[in-house]
C-alpha cells in the first residue's frame, strides 16, 4: 500500500493515529485527514508512529493495539498508464471504500472496548492502603471483590440511622413533655397530684408512665367493677334471672353487598324470645361490638323496650385476643345469670354460666331462638336455684339445644308411659271395686 499511497496526494489514517502538530492538518469527525501532505517517507513514517502507539492519542489501554497502517486512496487521480473510468480503477475505488468502512467499524469497536476496560479498572491505591489490605486475613482475600462505590450506601445507611435516632429522641421528648404535665381544671389551673414533690424530670416521667398504664388498663379491664345498677326493690318488679345475649351471630347476621354495603338481618324468633322471657329474665345485651355500631341495631331489634340494659366492648375484659364477658362485674348473683353467645371464649371465666350456640348464617328457616326460649323458660319455671348445675350438663355438647330437645322428648315419652300405666292401674282398681260392690251388697258390709 505504500507504493499506492505514493501516487495519491492524501490518505486517511485509522482511529489509532496520533494527533499531528502541524497546522496543515484538519480534524474531521474522529479521523485525522492530512491535507497537502508531501509524498514519500514522512507520511508513511507518521502513519507508522501513530498506529504503533494508539493509547497515547485516545487514552485507551494497551490491550487494544491498532493494527498496522492501512492507507486508502480517496479522490486521487489515476496513476500513469491508467485510463480514467477504466475497470481496474473502478474496482480499486470500490475496494478502497469497503476497506474504509470496515476500518472505521473495527476502530470504533476497539476504542469503545478500551474505554470500557479503563472505566472498569479500579483506581490505584496508596502504598499504605495496599499494605493494610495485604495484612488482612485470607478469608477476606477469598471473598468477593469490593466495588468502587460501596462506600456510598454505607454512608447513606449511617445518615439514615442518625436521622432515625434523632426523630426517635425528639418523639420521646415530645411525648414526655405533653403527657407529663399536670391535669388542669375548667379554669385552666393545674390540679396537684402525688408527684409534685419530685424533681421536674421525675415528675414528667412518672406522670407519663401513669397515663399509659391507666390507658392500657382501660383497654384490658372493664370500665367499672359494677357494670349494672343494683337490682330493683319493691314495689318495683325485678325478674328472678338475668339473661345476657350477644348481638352479632346470635340475634343478627351481617351481610355486605356492593349496592347496599353492610346490612344486618334479624334472626327469626326474636320477638317470641323477648315476649316469653321478659317476665322471667332481666334481658341484657352484652356485645363485643362498639357502642357506635351496636346502639342503633339494638333499637331496631327491640322497638318495644324488652331489653333492660346495654353493654358494649368497653365493658369486656380483653384476654389473649378475645373480648371476655366477666359475670362477676354484672352486680348480679352468678347463680342466676345465663350467658348466650356463639363463642365459648366469651364466657371462659365462668364456663358453666354460658350456652354456646352455633353462629347464625342468615338462614330464614332457622328455629334456634324458639328452642332457646323453651329451654330458658323451662329453667325459670322449675325454679332452679343455681343455673350452673343445669348448664354444666350441656357444657360439653356441640349443640346444647339439640341435646335439650332429645332429653325433653325422652322425658315426655317416659311421662306419657307413666300416665298410661297409671290410667291402666286406675281402670283395674275401678273394675275390681265395682265388681266387689255388686257381689257384696253395701248393706252386708260391716
């Protein structure tokens, strides 16, 4: 190619060529194009020098060394003895163009590869850092190589931890300041308490602790040790027994639809239950629902006012994730209190005071409340002194009302059989007495 390059006034060097220092050279799109360069050894020697050390011009690693110089004649006149437009000249020109594009593509690929290699190479370390790394154990040497930007996330974590600590400390101080002050009366004056003689910081801490302790007790414990007022005295009528009913699952069934939202369906037999048991039982609604939800539901269930009292979630005792109804807080004799619920955990403190029903699924043909009315009415009419002695026999039954109906049917059959035998014996006695009176006249009787 050097002989061919001598025939032409210009040539294009590869991408690895170095930048010329002569002002007669022009920069055009990543290629150095010598303009008006003299023919001969200078041009070729410059090309060899440029291609021999391409890393000096572009700053790439020595791994991407440019191949030898490939000079391509462009826009030059044909050599001596060649005619313009000849076949040889056109073939040489097409070959030169193809070589040019191939050279450009390979040069761009090599340059980008060398640039990526340089970017991926970690920066050199100081001698003291190298010595510190070399003195470490072999375990770290075998581990994954640390990335250059690993210090950034650790610094961000430290900043995040510092911010979290500051926010936590500020929140704690704010809580102690707000809840550690004295209570005030209607006029804004501070109400003295038992912590006034302590240092200011101790006062704040002790008042804050007492506030949260009382708040926890308010959630866990019932609102009062006596949830119901004292029984009525004469001349007022006080029913001899107390019936505690759950609202959801026993008397109502919640249903939800996209068109209506939440709705509550009344269980069949509610009116019959209230009418038959109101003279015998003091009816109390004790539900685990909140008062805001349950109060209007009770009004819709009992329009005639058979329900004596209403107790809500704040009156329950929170134990192991369940709202437990403590019978000892009702201010009534536990021997005459019956609790009806669909969860046995609701009366876990007094298991023999409760009747566990299956949750109602909204079936309109349900007759459980009618059976419950018959069961409770039987207890009251028989004058049972302690209902726990009766309910204890049904505590292990899956369906206490079904077991009660079976026993009731068996007792009725036994009673009918006894009456039949008694009637038969009476008829026999009557027959023998009539026969005796006929055979032995009354006048002859002593």
